C-alpha cells in the first residue's frame, strides 16, 4: 500500500497518497449504505465494533460519555514517525506517518445544528485535549482538526464524528496563510487579522453574529458560497493555548452560527475545520502575525471545470447578502 507525501516540483504543494483509505465504507458504494441505523452503527459502541479507544470523555455528572477518541481504521497517515525528507528522483517525499484519530460524538442522531452551547463547549475541549496529547509525537509539524457532516461533505459514516491528524508537513493552504500573514506583518508592522476584523466590525455588512470574544462573518473574499469564518477578537495564534474562560463564548458563537445556517439553508451538509499556528519551533513568534480560526463551509455548490482548471473559485453569492440572510434568521 502507498502511504506517502509527495511534493509537486512546479507548485511546491504536497499531495498525500493513502491508498488504504479506498477500503473504507462509502468508497465506491451506494449512498444508501451510509445511512446506518443506530443498532448497526459502528460508532454507537466503538469498543464492541472493534475500534481501539485511546481516550474517553465523560459528561459533567460522569454518567455517560460525550466523546471517544479512537484510532482510525483507515488512516490517512500510518501511525509512527515520518523521519527526514527523502528524495525520489527529482522529487521530495516524506513517509505518510503521524497519528490519525476519530473523535466519535455520543449522539447518533444529532449534530452541530442541534447541539447546545454547552455541548459544543465540551466537544471543543475534547479537540483541545486531543491536540495537546499529540504535541509530543515526532511527526507533528502540523495538527489538523476537521469535521465532515453529510455525504456531500465526504462523511462515510452518518454518526457524528470529527477527526484529528498530525502531519510531518505543513498543508499548502495553511502555508500560504502563514507566509502571507508574516509578509504583511513585515511590510506594515500590523497583524493582518486585526486589520481584517476591525474593518469587518466597522463595515458590519458581513457579520453573522458576534459576542464579547468572537466574531462570525462571511469573508469579503469568500471562496465558497455562504462560507463563514469565526475568529477570536483577541487573535490568539495557537488553538491549544486559548484560555478556559473563552470556551463559553466560543460555544455561543458556534451554536448561534450553526442554527442560523441550518434555518437559512435548510441544514445543508457541511465541513468545518480549525486552522491554527504550526507546531514548528521556528514559528514560536507566530502570535505576532497569525490567528487561529474556524472555517465553516456549507455544501451548496458543485466544483466545475473552471475551478479545477484555473485553481480559482467562482462564488455566485455576494458575501454581504449571505451574511444578511444569516442575520435575518431568528
């Protein structure tokens, strides 16, 4: 089986080859097989379904679990350390190694559209806990937390679950953001995210919701229809370092945003992910120019040939109108 990162000679971007993931449920199978009833769901009782549980998180009363971190049976990266970069002819390659966990959420039927503020707080605390648990792993230049909901978003199991993967390389999208943010800081002496948030708050056209510590808005340059980004107003660079007192406001902004999105767009499938500062020790000063944030992408459009051929997105929805649509939802 092929499990390897390969770097494109022209663009410098990395591609991960993980052929074992072709075996997972849903790959080449009928969509109806993804709609598993509770009694036959592999995530309803992860241990009994043969999953290796690495951590269990209980509710506040200790009477039931709210999330379980399990090893992914079909990981994008094989468990272990990637070692140093190697050469394959003129190409740079890394072993496809790291850690790939699935964070199984308790309720089979409910997802972020229905979760309360308190439930979202507990889930994001689990994300932070698993992120911190991976920090000492050798293959960990970057750790990515993401969530797929629905078939159009790439979810192969209906039961709500998130994923966390440690990587030996910096993902291309993150690298572009890091480099662009640092270049702006060096040129202007300002943090680009502070400039962006200050402008959004002054314009007020694209704001979906805000509270004391967080702002949800449709970006001025949205790549995707109805895209939403959530930033801390304090502009922390590392997700794992956010203080406990911020979690309630984080739960509030996410709960309100998902409910607005669900009502406005009739609960579409969606992806969301956390972008945070890389772990690399060379970027310890990233707090000067980078901010961690959440990106929510409802699946309401199909990528066409123009996007694939040009690498440039076509967005048919004005972000001002998208935000207004969300704001008007009660």
